[in-house]
């Protein structure tokens, strides 16, 4: 226990110290939200990866999908690396950096408002982002607190509150630069931790070969006379597995806190290096988490909840509880690192969106246009400082709301994530990506996609989830491309001279 407490205190002290160190760079809006658009490839790649993978993956997804699909759940990690990281950087990285810098966009709702010349889109997008990032945040809290409860014996409620306070402290102090620097430190811990934990867990089963043989001997859930499904290449349920791969991999392309990393990177050469770094990170961390979770059935049945369902969020903790104390301390740091980085990204995204896209909704001029009036530098500086103060206040507000949900979570971590990712990526993914490439995307098509993504997710939830939230999220994302394409073909086009000004950034 002394080792666990000592390592945790050192870790948290470093996080706070980075926040204090970065506070001078967080005095302006660009500095607080984007790190001055000068964050290098290593920090950006690790910020992307650590925001992607949190306790939600390690505790919730790895446990639940490892139980359902066995070793084939590793495909989810492979999909996260190839689709969620490699292709995201290749297809979105450069174009997002150039266009958002060209139109001076700081947030995803800001992008929609300027790219499609609609302040209404900007307002609605900011509301969607704020509302549906809350269940995501609650899922992260639930994941880390489950591990803390196992490792330290501290009640769940105290874990949630302590973690929220510490995360808020360094984000409020240092903004995005502090978050990116801490993400790098946390990413190193995650890489080392996942490799060590996998080795330790497999050792308890007699090694890799022995563990795979044991998985192959397990009977199927649907037919007790059939063995081997949980050790097969595509597992016992490949179609539902594909839905999970789509949701967790393609979803990152439409999440504001993920795409925002491309806004802040320094230049195009940094994007190329960041692509490689981010993909390798994802292969190790995501692939490792799901590979580890695939062995969950070797550690006995998880507890049963009062409603008769298995407590999937207890599967991974049950795999770790018999490990040596030093390994458990490392696990706690691993999950703490993953969770705090994701939380920092979520609260910063939410507060900046509400501040810049709802409270201070400035109408910007495109490059080359004459602004309708100017304000002197002193007034401008005061407004900038006021915006940063409001963002810091909203960080506290967002954390309090998500804490209230986390203290009484309505469902499993995976289902919380399905609702959040389905609505956000279902609404944002298609219009954002197509808006970077296709001049023909219309304002009406973006409105239609917002209604589609949020509508299908909310209706499915209200009628009792007849479609699994995971699969519903995947349908929302893929269907969004159909919605945007069809509506763009049959609704009025945007003025050619306006879209020409937007797209001229790619000619430089």
C-alpha cells in the first residue's frame, strides 16, 4: 500500500507541476485552447492517443468485449490503430490544420459556423457537443474509480471526486499546453504499463500458449457442445464485433476533442511524423488492452448485478487483483494516466465550445475580407482575458454535472460510450470530413445530419435500446454520409465565391 500511495502521489504532483509551469501560455484564448497552434508531433500524437484510450477502453470495453468475443476482440484494437489513428491522421490531419487555421476556427462548432456560413449551425453544434460529452466523461470517471476501489480500497465516490478536482486543477491552470505535456508523460506510462500487465496476467495462466489453449477449450455461450469460438480468428459473433470496430474506430473522426488535436499541431511535416507515432501508440495500447481483455473468461464469472446482468466492468479488475502489489500500483497509474488525459481533453473541449460558440460568438471575416469595425488592442486583450476566465469557470461547471452522473451511473461504461459517440460522431463526422474535401456540401445537409445523428441515438435510448447502443452508434456514423450526400445533391448550393475563399488554403 505504501508503494501504491507513494507512486500515485508522485504522479499527481508531476501533473500539477506541469499545470503550474504552463500557466503563462494559457493567458490568451489561442494559448488556452490550442497551445498557440505550435504543439509538436510527439506531444500532439500522444495527446491524440491518450485522449482516445482511457479507463473506458481498459476497464469497460476490454472487459465487456473480451468476454463476448474472446481473443477476436483484439481486432477492435487493430481497427483503432488503422482506422482510428492511421487513416484519421492521413485523411483529416493536413486538411483540418490548413482549413481551420485559414478560417481562424478554434472549435468544431466554430468550423461548422464559418465553413457553412451559419451561426445557427455553430450554436446547435456547441449544444450537441456539450450535452453528449457528459455521458462520455461519466464513463471515464466510472472506469478509473472501479480500479482505484480495487487497488486502494477507497470508496468509489471519493475516487471520483478526488480525480475530478485534480484534473480540473491542472487544466484550469495550464490549458491545452499543460494537457499535451501531461499527455506525453501519461502516454509513456501507458505504453510501459500495458506491456508489463499483459506479461504478468499471462504468467498467471502458465504463459501465452497455455492461456490460448485454455480459451480454445471453453464452450460457446449459445451451444455448450461447441468449443474453440473464443480463441478463433473472428470469434463467436463477427457481425456485432464489426459494429464495435466501426464505432470505436471511425467515431474518433467526428469527436470534437479528437479532431481538435489537428488544429494545434505546428506544420505539415509535424503531421507526417505524428501519423507514425500515433499509429504505433494505438497498436500497442489499444491492441494490448483488447488482447488482455480477451482472456477474461479464464478468471471466473464476474459478479451479477441486481437486474440479473453480468457486471462487465468488474472483469478486468478481477484479472488484476491477484497480481503483485507493484504491478497493481503500475495498473493504477496506467489507468489514471489514460483517464486523466481523456478527462482533461473532454473538459477543455466542452468549456471552450460553450465559451467561444455560445457566450462569445464573434462573427469572423474570411481572409481577404474587410472587417466591419475594429477595436483597440487594450479592449481586445480584456475580452481575451474574460473569455479565458469564463472557460475556466465552465470547466468547473462541466465537471460538476458529469460528477453527478458518475456518482449514479445509469448503465455500463460501454453503453455510456455508445450513446455519447453515436450522437456526436453521427451528427459531426460526415459533414466535417466531407466539408474538408467537397465544395458541394450544403448547409441544409449539415442540419439534416445533425438531426439524424442525435435523433437516432436519442429515439433508440428513449424506447429502451431495441438496437444495441454500440450498433446504433455505428449506424448513425455510416448513415451520416448517405444523409449529407443526398441532401447536398437536392438542396441549394453555397455561393461559389464563398466556397472558393474557404478552399483557397489548399492551393498554398
